[in-house]
């Protein structure tokens, strides 16, 4: 047992921290300024982002998330502390390093399950950061936590699939540079529970694909990242070659995707909490009320201490989960992945909420990233399966030990 | 001891509930639609609001908040359950009945402390719902929970005051119909702690008044209610007659205002929680996952039961506080006002948060009022003094009993 | 709506508070001393208790719990604040005033459902405080929260019932002055769910009644109150006249008993929390660490303020419940009875736990009543139905509103 | 980074688990039975304990806690998982393996700071498990969390020290086999804050040493472990050679002792939580209410899942802390030691409390170890410095990063 990072991780952490300090943090106000000056928030391409991407790539801080030949080849355990650092500036750092969801998940899926042609056509430009992508899974009309509820139909018609359905919270889909959608739907509703679904590649400009509206998260549109779209598929036709890994593989692909996806979310959320804690410490050290800095109030010290204690525990569980995924595989790490999926958002929303409180009115405003961080952390209790589904599954496994 | 509402309250509750069912709830989607269609969200006057106001006034549901001859003449205990009902549809009902903050507080101050001329000029059109107003108290540069921190200066120069300072979260100030600001500042920084401040009336179009920007609350601009402005006062000159109740009275007026203001916020927050609980019950009864409605899951039932238990307790404490204000005055109810100021937001954010969770992705989106309710309830932990200030003061009073 | 106590209540409160100050609190150390000096803790009759009873009776502070002609004739709303005061010194005050569980419930049952002969034989000496009684309901072998689980059989054999079964947590049964047991069991296991049970009177000295052992609560035997017995009924024969209210009425009697029983527990628990808060304030005002009294630490003030806020809310809900029981009956107050059953123990354990923490090592010891109060409050989450059963039932009623 | 145990740890875990299964768990009911049969609980030596000790020693499972030549020579990281296993049966396993507090701390102190003679006289028989010891630090009259508060005086008089003072919660001191006390007191009240205290060895039979009484913990006397004594030192004279490490070293020794002491407590507490979780799973799988096992209720599954998630996080933080102590020393691990000191008791009391609730009445009784575990875990919030002191210190270190 050893709690130190390995040399490769230390080296990359140092490089990434340097990039954050020298480029990313200074770019935050510039980015917001350029966004604010854009005429159309949905078409804004703040030039600073292109500069950051170029710089990150030059430094070799690119596609760090992706194991294997296509990416940086890091293990989950090596990538985890880097994702945490990116999460501290979640609006810029992940995209700057081509490590932002949902592209990461889509690239993983294509790298693992894609045909050569699919890789050429979609994986390559994604790896280059030239295009963006979206994942269309959740549906407005059903509780999507139960995959058998999915209503979107993918019906074969000769050499094509015909897709009909309605998705929402398809993040990134309204980015003008988003060109490809991965759509989950049922090819065989009569099949066994986990063989009903398939995933197909749908170019965004395919006739019948209709972006209906932008879903807000709290009051945020997240336009700078392509928002969260409600998308209608109305007799959308794509060639049968667009299926990923074959009919009936949709559920298995989703499972394969969700493991790393969840751990990435969790690592970034730890970075979010660290950022909030730093802001809480800085703010309360500066603000004075009733004759002394807020930081000298017992209740503020309670928040700071609890934040530190909660963050440390959560980070270790995430790191252990990464280690398990590397050593015994995603299935072997199933329980731990579920554990971090409930533990980390709980920790993060708590820490960020206390940081908001320590900032008073400023905390809920646009002057600090806290309210935005909160909104994002809050959704982590819901996306990729709500807390309740994971807790139930965790409990059942625990109970099985005694039968 | 008697826990039943009196006849006047029952009658008004019935009338208000009827108005809500017949007009307010049906107006909610219309209002959102009209807002969405407006070219400029800041200049939008959804016509439906004017219709609601006319209807409410016709029904005598007008200025219910205001005791005495100028208003409906209700006691706090009579008004409280009505404010709760309004809080269920907080975006429409308070304004429709001319009972929305910060106008309510401003009208109370003018009714209680204003000169005849001040009443004629500003109270009258406010009571008619013809103009809106704002209260400029909180400042970005200091912890405003400590009133001695206030930096805005109000200096006498012959027959005028010259005002210099910066305020933020001046709610409603960007409403195009907002015509008058009440500004808190120091006329005598050398005076005794609670005699340094004064409040003066500043017409919004006075030279030197500059609306700098809109402060967001979790991504929301609240533009339909005039937003939350950052306002700069740059050598703003107003006649000395514009002072309210005399120099040095600013702190006392603020205290007088905050008692009723806090209880109104709390009553509406209880209505918000009731609305969230209703939505939680409805949604979980309809949604099916893993073979049964969500409402049959034990954890969802836990949330619903806890919500009911928390709401009932909080409501009773608010009602008792209202009763105390009526019977022993605001000072006599000081402890209870502080108690509800911390208890109610805690209850409301908890209930709304669980309702969000029960709604999944929909819960954080614009499709339900929940995320917006959450953002509003969350700010109640901060406005009018953060929880921590009230808890400290409460504890000190408790400790005094044993000295 | 009126939050003031009525004249009768105020008068009795004053009298009871005077009795507490002049006799009960001073008796606490004497009682503990006399207990400690007893050779057998199970046979100890600290003489001070007899003195307290005589004094209470002389002052007319006797059988205050019992409505109607047999008792003081108070309403629930009048009795509630008195029970709270008794709860502050729960080891002495309830017994001193002949208001201690389970005798109270047993007397209520006999007064309401007993035959003349049953009243003569058992109710009369109980009302006089001459004998004690126990209620044998919970069983070790099943989850007793589900009444249909009850395994004790009461079988008719001519003019007698033959009882077989095992009960535990029969509080008071090991008191040497306990003479009568009310036993719940099934007379007709094949009947409709709520008609299977009956309650019969079983004199403790009936052959076949065997006290097996004392159940502890945390490390407490509660010997001074007759402990919590495990009782075996082995072919115990009693005349059929000993049935209360007829065969099949057991469940209905239990329901009738539990309403007032729960509210009494809750009122006393509020008194327990008040006692803990007082101790917390006193202790932290006296103890100095790191240069100032503990009471000046922010976190301690947080506990004190939260305790006050939680207690106030819980008390109001209990009082409203009492008022409902008086005005619309126990059935009409069903939801509120369940609400206080979960809300009050939660509040009480929280407050007492914080008071323990404020006392350091002393808090868990016998030097303060806190650990004992905690143990008692903790069991309130379990007795008369665990929290979970009440929450589930509450949630179902709430959900029904929307069907 | 590597989350697997090393070979030595795995081997010892296996041996210890085997010893637990084959000897310790089966001994639990025997031990309780032998205790119950003893005439004097304070003089009881259940023979089963001697058998367990002999067996443990035979298996080499002896003094595992002690690094260096005198003990098993394990690192903290190697010992931690073993202490966790012992904690699952905390009443037997630590003593059986000669790893029970406060002897462990006393042996560490003697091994590290003792003179040869002190080691011969006291360390040797302690290592052999022939005698027991106590540590007299906490005082009833002051808040001992602030070491400068300590009132016990150790005054030099020629070749002797004369000790006067009062201690309480001196655990184990009433064990008839306890022969030696380590007493903390002030030799120089005028010295610099951390140089005022010294620690001296006081044989229990020294004239003037008076065991006044047994302090209870939630009703438990813990007599089988020698209880928690209040001890008076009344002109107690010991030779100056009995000082440990020299005058003025008391605070430093205490600090050196507390690091390992806290981590041992924490590891055992994790074992306690694991035991509680196991019992919760077993009980709820067996008990049926309302037609299904309790384990199928959503709220019970929530408890089980949360317990697992909380335990995993806490364990990892403890293991990391152990690793830090091994690699950078106790001072370097200071923050983490404080973090586990607050995190682990919070986790443990929560898990055990939920297990109690799942057991109903049985949970608070002597039929399951849960209430006793709770009482023990609850004291961990207090012993070795209350949570609040550790949180404050943690917060200050965190805040320093930004100055």
C-alpha cells in the first residue's frame, strides 16, 4: 500500500499545474469578457479558447483521458489527479486539453467499439479537437434511470435505420461545432432486458434531427459548452453501418462508458470542491465583520475543517476506485464506482454550499464561480443514474454477502 | 391556545385560493410565454400581469400586507397564511396583489415614517401599483451583516444631501417602472454605532445614479421583477427633505422594516415548500421505474414524510411569531423572528432540493419552478442578515437567561 | 389563533413549577443517594419518592394526565405543558404526580374500556398510586411494528383464557409494587387483520407468569422504575372476565392508547431537551478553554441557537396536535400524532447529544442526567412504532391528496 | 500509488481473521456468561480471557501494535488493518492480543522514553500481559482539551515528587491487575506553555492514591476492563527517578502518545462500524414486517449503502494517515491525524445508530453489542481532545495556506 503518486503522474501534475497557473486561471476573466461581448451566446467562440488549446497541445497536455494508443495512454489512477486539477477550472481546462465531456466518453466508445471507418470519420477529428459531439440518451417522457424505459425506436429498413424519439439534456449538441450524435434507442423491444438497446452514430445535419430547445440548469444555459439540448428524431435515416458494436450492444456500451465517465465526473468534482474551499478561505480571511475576519469565527472554521475532511476522504475513494478499474477492471470496481457516484456529489455540493454562504450575496452571483459550480455539482446527483439507484444497488450487493 | 384561523382570515384565504386557482396558476404558462416572446427581457411587461392586477384589485385582494388605514388593515397573524398562499406562485401572486418585496417594505417605511409630502409623492402611487421601488442597502465591498461596515456616505451640503457609494442586490431597481430608491448610508460616521446611518429617498432619474449591471442568482437574472442591480451613486444630490424620519434614524428604520420583511419572506417560503412538496407527490405518483411508481419507493416516502413534518413545524413557528408581533410588538418577537429566519430557509431548501431530486433532470430545468424556487430559497439564508448572525444573536439571548 | 396558555393551564404550570423548584429538583441528588445506598436496586424504595408523592397529592398535582371524572379532567392541550415540565426531571416528577408511563396508559384504558369490577379492582389502586402496572405488548421474536406479527396466543378454555407467549420491554414489570399486567395477544389468528388481537388483565402473581430477565437500555437497567422485563407466559390462566372491552378489541384499544401515550412521551421529551439546553448553557458559561468560556465559541453558540429553534418548532407541533385531539379527536389528529412521533425524538436526541458534547467526559457519565436522557430519547425512535413506520404512513396520506 | 496490503499484512490479517473466527467470536457469549456469574464484577477474571491470551500468544498474535524490537515491529500501515479486525470484537480481541488501550499507549511511552530501569520494572510485565496500567490525564474540574488548564501539581521535595490532584476517566485503573499509573501534572506552572507538564510513574499501591469511584459511560461501568476511575492523589510521594524523559517533557510525551493512540482508536472504530453493518444486514434480512424482509425496504437499503460508502472513505483516510506517519512522521501526519479523529467517530456513531434502529428494541439492549458499541464510539468524539478542538486546529492550518 502506497499513497504517493507515481513519477509519471507527478510529472504531468507539475506540467498541468504550471499550465493552469500560467494560462488557464488568467484566461478565466478574458473568457467571460469575450463571451459577454459576443452577439449570440450560442455562436460565441471566445478566441482565448483556441489559444488555450494550442498551448495545451504544444505542451503535450492533450487527450490525457484516453488510455491506449489513441490517447495519452494513462491509467485511470494516473489520469484521476489530472482530472481533479482540470475540475478546478471546469469551464476552460477540460476543453483546453480536449478532455471534456461528453466528447471524452464518445471518444472512448469509438476507440473501444468503433469500426475503422467510424474511427476515421469521427474519432480522428474528435481527437484533434476539430469537432464536438453529443450523447443522446436521457428522455423527457420516462424515468431514464431504468434503461428498459427508453422509448426511442431504431428500426431497420433495408440498409438503414429509421430513428424516432425525443431526447433531452443532450449536452453540447447546440455547439455549432458539434457534428456527430451518438443515439441510444431500442432496436428490439422484445429482447431480453439488456439486449433491447443499440447505439448509432447520427450526423447532426441528418434530415429529421431537430434541436427543439435549450434545457437550463438552474438559470444557466451553459451556452459556451453547447448547452443541453432537447432533440427530436423524426424519421431520421442513417446507414446500418452507423451502429456501434452491433445491434443489442447499446446497454453494454453504456455500461462500459459510464464507469470511466463517472470517475471523470467525480475527479473533476473534487477539483470543484477544492476550488470552493480555496475561495472560502481567501474570502473569509479578507472580510471583516464585528471586529474580526470571518475566518476567525468558529462556525466558519467548522466549515473549513469539515470541507477538508470530506474532500480528503472522497478523493481517496476515487483514487482507490481508479486503481481497482486499472487492476481488476470496471466490473470489479462496480461497487466502488457506485460509491463514489453518491459520495462525491454529496461532498461537493456541501462544500460549495458552505463556500457560497461564506461569500454572502457574492456567492450566489456571477462574481464568483460558486453558484455555477453548485449547479453543476447538484446535477451530478442525477446524471448517469440518480443517487437512489446507486444506493439501492450498493445495498443489495452488501446484503448478498450474508446470504 | 387555539390553532384555528379567525373568520376574517378564513374568508380571505378562501378568496385568495379561489383567485389562485381561477387566475394565477393558469396565468403561469402564459406569463412565461409572453416573457419568452419579449424582445428585451428587461423591458417586458407581460400583459397578463396587468390583467391579474386588475382582477386582484377588483376582488379586494390588494395591499393585504399593509396594516393600518393605508392598507388592508390585517394583523401579521391574519396576513401570514395569505402570504404563504402567494408564495406558492411567487413569480405572479405577490405582484398581482401589490404585495411584493421590496415595495412592501418601502411602503411600510413610508406609511410609518414618511412625511405627508413623501406619502403623497411616493406612497400613493406605490399603493396604487403604478410605480415600483427599490431599497439600496447591501454593498459589494463590505460584509453588510455588520451595519457599521456600510461605506456609502450621505453628506449634507446646504439644503441638499450629496450621496456617494456603491450598492448591489438592489432588487427591482432595473424594472423600467421603478421610480424611487430608498438609500441607506452614513450621515455621521463618528456617531454612536446605531446613529450613524440615515435613509433618504432618491428618485431613480437623479443625475449621478448609475445602474451598473445586473447581479445574477444561480444564473437567473430575475429580469421580470426588475433584477438585482449594482447601483453607483456618484455625487447624487437630493433635497434634505428627502431624508426619512430624520438624520441618524437609518438603523432604527431598517430594524423596523426587517421584522415584517423577514416574516413575509418566511411565509412565502413556506408556500414555496408546499408547492415543491405538491410537485414531488404528483411527479413521483406518475413516474414509473423498475416496475412501480417512484412514490412507492421507501426513500421517496421518507422525503415526503420529512417534508410534511418540517413544513408543519416551520409554519407554526412563523404563525406564533406573527402572533407575538401583533401582541407584544416586533421587539418582543425578536428572538422568534431570528428563529424563523434560520429555520424556514433551512426547511425550504431541504424540501425543494428533495423535490428536485424526485424530478431528475426536469427538476433542475425550466420545465418546473423547482430550480428557481431553490435559488430563491437559498438566498434567504443570506439576505437580511446571514443565518450565522441570527444564530449567534439567538444563542447570546439564550445564554443570558442563566447569568 | 392564539398562542397563549389558558388560565387553568397557567395556574397549574405555576403550581407545578413551584413544586419542581421547591421539592423535585432538590430531591434529585437525594434520590440517587438513597438508590445507591440500597442493598438491592430492584427492591429499593427511596423514601424521598413517597414524600414527593404525598406533597404532590397535597398540592392537587395528581393524576393530571387523566381526562374525565377519574382524573384531573384536563384537556390534552392543558396537560401538554405540564407533561413538558415533568419531563425536565423525568426520573422523579412523573411518578411523584402519578403521571408516569406505563401506568398512565393502563389507567386510561381501564377508565375508558374497563368494567366496573375491573375499575374497582385495578383502576382505583392505580389512581391512588398504591400499585404499579405494566403493559406487555412487544415481543422479542418478531417485528412488533406490524401488529399482525404478534405471536402470543390467548386461547379460550371454558371460563378461562390460557395465555402462552413471550414479551419483552415490559417496562415497570419488575417493580415489586407492580401487581397487574395488561397483555396483548391473539384470540383469533384467523380473523380480519385488526380483529385478531385481545387485551387481558393478568395479575402478576398468576401461576405461569415468569419474569425472565431485565432488558437493558444502553447500560441502564432503569431498576428504580421497575426496569424493562422479558416476561414468559406459560399456560397462564385468567377468567374470561379479565378481557378488556371484549375479544377482538385489542388492536382498537392499542390504537386508542397510543395516541395520548405518544403525545405524553413527546411532551416529556421536549422537557428533556429543555433540561439539556439549560445544562449546556450553564456548563459552557462556566468552563474556560483557550482563554474564554466555551459559551463564547461560535460552534457552541451554533448548538445553542439550533437547539432553541428546534425545540420551539417541535413544541408548537405537539401543542397543535393536542389541540386537534381535543377538537377533532384522536383519529382526526392521526397525521399530526405521527408527525410528532418522528419529529420530537429527532429533535431531542440532537439537542441532548450536543449538550453531552459540551460537557466533555462529564456528559457521558452519571454526574449529569444527559447520557440517561439520551438513552431514553433514543428509544423514542423505536417504541410505539419505529420512525420508519410512521413516516411511511405519513407519506401515504400525503400522496393520497393528489389521487 | 497502490491500494493493496503488503504480503506481511495479508499474512497477519489471515492469521488474525482465523483466530477471530475460531476463538474470539465463539468466546463472546462465554465471556458474557462468565462475567454474569461472577460475584463481583470488578474482580471478575473470566477464565476464557486467559485462554484467549494463551492462544493468541501461541499464534504469534501478540503486541502487534508495538513497533521496534520490543513488539511485533509492524509499521502503522501494517498494524492498522489488524486493529480494525480487533475492533470488530473490541471487548475481547484487543486484550487477547495484548493490544488494548491504555496499555498500548503506556507501553509505547515506556519503550520510547523509559529508562532501562523503568522498562525492566514496568514495560516488561506489560509486554508479557502480566499486569495492566492506566493513564491519568483528564481532570474533572477543568476543560482538559486545553493542556494548560491541568491542575494536578507534581512538586519536587528532595529526591521525591509530591503529587496532588484529581483525575477522572482513568480507564482500567480499577482492574485488580492494574499496578502502575502514568500521571500527568504540572512541575513548573510558570514555564512556557508546553514545558509546564511532566509525566511520572506512580505505582497504584502508593500511599495517597485513592480510587474514589467508577465513572459510567451511558450506564456502562466497563468493569470487565477496569472501568473508568476517578482517582485522587493526596500527597503521593514517588522517587524522582519515576519521571519519564525528564521534567517539562509531559506535553511532548502526550503528543507523541496521542498520534498512534488516535489512529488505533480510529482503526478499531472502523471495525466497530463494520460489525454494526454486518449485524444490520443480517437482522434486516431475517426480520419480516408488512410482508417482506426489512432489508427490502428502501430506507433500510439507504442506510446500508450509506454505511458502506462512509466506512470505505473513513478507512482509506486512516490508512493514508498510517502511511504518512510511517513515511513523514507523526508531525508530518498531524493534519490527517486530526482529520481522522473527527471523521471516524462521526462515521461510526452514524453507522451504529442506524444498526440500532434496524434492530428495534433489541438494538438498545444487551442482546446485541450495538448499544455498547455506540457508547464507546460516542466517547471518541470527546477523548483525546473533542472534535471541536481538532476542527479548529485543522481550519487554521488550512487558512495558513493562503496567507
